[in-house]
C-alpha cells in the first residue's frame, strides 16, 4: 500500500518511514499539510498518516479535508496529546484509525496491516 | 587582660565605688530600658551594664563592670575596637559615634549574634564617656529569614506549576523521541528475525536511535534543572545563552508554533545571577507573550537583549492586544490574572526575582494595535573575577 506520512518531527517521520517500508509499504513523507496539498492527491487505496499537531494548517483541518474527498483514502491520526486535546481537535471527525504516541509497530499494523511476505511482525 | 589604650595614668583596675543616690536612680531607670545600654570610659572599661545587657550577653553586671568592653565582642571585632577607640581619641575621626550600625556581639556561651549599635559621647568630670545602645537583631533577622524562605518556596512552587501546566505538552514532546526510538529498534528487530541483511544500515539506524534517546534525556534534564529546589545562587554569566535555553524550554511546552525574532546585543557585560531564577523570568515572560499573541493572525514575539547604562536589558515584545489600562495598576501583584487557568503569579514572582538581583521588571503596556513589551533590567556583574562562575 502507498502510505503518505504527514509529520513535522524529523525523528518520528524518519523512523515511521523506515518501519512502514519494513512491513512492505511505499512511503511518501511530508513535513506539513501544505506540502501534501502541493503533491498529487492521495488515492482511495492509499493511506494517510496525519500527526494532529502540525505547524501551519492543523492536523484536524487536513483530516477533515481528506475525509471529504470524493474518494477518500484511509486516514490514520497519530498524536501524543491528551484525550481532551484530541476530542477538541477532532470534534465529530471519524478517521479510519487513531494511534497515540509513543507508537510501536504492533499499533501500526493493527490499523495498516503489513504487506510483506511475513505478514504480521515476528 | 591588658586594656586597649595603655595610658600611664590609667589605674590598672578601678575600684568600683558605691553608687551615689542619683546614680542609683539612673541605674534603675537604665535597668527598665528594653535596649541594652553600656557606658564605657576612654579606656573602654565598662562603667554601666544594664539589665537588658545582662540578658543579652548572659553575664551579670557585677562581673563585667570595670573590665574592657571587648569582653562582649567576638575576637575580630575586639581587635578592631581597640584601633577604633584609639584612633578616635587621637584624631577625632568618627567611625560609629552618632551613626549607628550593625555589629556583632558575643554571648557568654560563645554565641555570636547581630546587634544594632548606636554610640553617643558625653564629656563628664571623670573624662570622656561613650554610651552604647544595643538592640538584639536576631528576632528581626529571623523574620527576614522566614520571609526569604517563604519567598523561595513560592518561587519554587510557581516553577512547579509552570511545569505542571506545560506538563501535558511536555509529555507530548517526550513522546516524539520515544516513538522514534521504539520504531528504529523494532525495524532492526524485524529485519533481524527475518534474516534480512541489514549490516549496511544497522549502524546508521542505531546512531539515529541513540540520538533520539539522547533527545529524550535532554528534555528531562532541562525540566529537572528548572524544577528542582535549590538555594539561591549567584554566578557570573553571560545572559544570552541563559535566555536561549529558557526559550527552548518554553517552546517545548507549546502546542502552537509562533514566530520568534531573537536579537542579541553586542558586547554585553556579564551579569551576576541565579541562572534558574532568571530563566524562570524568561519562561514567564515568553509564555505570557505567546498567550497574548495567540489570538492574532500572525503571532510573533521579539526577544532582544541590549546593554544599558551599567547593565543589561532583556525585552520581550509581542504583537498581541497589549495590556488593558484597568489591569495595569495591579499587573505585578500576585493573583492578578485574566486567564482561566492562570494563577497570576508569573509577573509578581518575576519582578521579585529581578529586584532581588538588584534589577527590575517594567512594562510598556502597548494597546491600540501594539503589543506589550516587558523589560528585565539586570545590573552588570561587578568587575571582580568570580571563581564560582
Ligand atoms: N504580554 C502580555 N500582553 C497582554 N497581557 C499580559 C501580558 N503579560 C501579562 N499580561 C496580563 O497580566 C496578567 C498577569 O500575568 P501573570 O504572568 O502574572 O499571570 P498569568 O499569566 O495570568 O498566570 P500565571 O501565574 O500562570 O503566569 C495576565 O493574566 C494578563 O492579563
Ligand atoms: Mg504568566
């Protein structure tokens, strides 16, 4: 599957790309929502991982925009913020998945199943 | 014991004559005084030692009258005292007479304690006499100390509360390196368990993982430095690096990005400060500025340092709404807050810290489209080299 990762933290973005490739996905990384808007539109069979706290255009805005596309991709929200903050940001939005940081590979494969030969992690 | 001013005609030990009636009345009046009163002659021999003095120094008058007043002084004062009285009698230059100052006394049990001493002089038929009025400063010192302790406690509490408020955001910040660390390690683990050849990349990934662990440690270290309770200190430091660290700490706890324009003055003199306390001021000012500017379209703050006569000034300027005229008079008072979650302690404590450093914290309130500008003024460190720095 092609996975778009919108995450401003360089360390998280890099390690996430590494593990996603590791489990068989193709990864395109963006440091903010603006750069995703400039790139070709995500397809319905793609997944987009969105960090809720983005500089500039907020993660919640991006999620709303993605879910409102004619053929929306899967949208997975990742965040290290409190539940209160998440509820407030997402008000009424229902993404495909929500994973709270710190992330691990199991949490990711639960919402984006592995596509490599081995299937699930060892 | 030798008297301080050996004079050939001074009797070695004056025989205390029985007091006359008027002397007796005077003595009884002196004994009712709350302050200690000591009268000495030109040779520093004690003539009168009232009841308050007996309590203060723990010796009966009978034991000290006729002896040198050095008896109730700690050794280093006693030495100087000889020189003072001697030089005054020779030259007439007053070091303490008619002035009054803080000195130290010595109790019979050896305790040295602070005293306020004022000295008057009287010419009598028996020669010159000096009248010392003494007040035990310990009760006052104790309450000053209590006040300082309380103030320290409050400063510490405010720091903890600032961290508490930033806590959720800091947890988020810690989550980032922890996430990256976990994913790097799991990537290696997976590749390894499936026999994938990772030899070429594993070193690189491990370096990145270590870097993330270090980043997490750094966040905790900075928080700990800021929160831990310590005695106030003074170090001679350059102000700018302290400010930069404090800005980093503040931004750690910030959800929304803000433009920060940082300008450093050139050739700033170093300051003598408690680094953590000064950083606390910076955190307070920058947090306030960020909160004030959060409502405008393009939030920005300017943080500048510059030299100003004999000191250094830090200015924190935001582009928020400024300070409402009605809020201005109480701005620096504790518990003056317009925020739902604010304690209203930030500015009160910041100003106290600034003033304890011999500086001040002032505000240009702005308004009508201009944001507030707070200036922290700190005196330059004295030119003496400081080894604790
Ligand atoms: N840069 C600023 N612009 C506008 N108003 C300000 C600014 N800084 C402070 N204020 C006003 O001064 C008040 C007192 O600030 P202070 O930092 O003492 O307390 P606080 O920020 O409300 O609470 P806390 O104890 O959490 O710092 C604030 O509530 C706010 O109304
Ligand atoms: Mg404040």
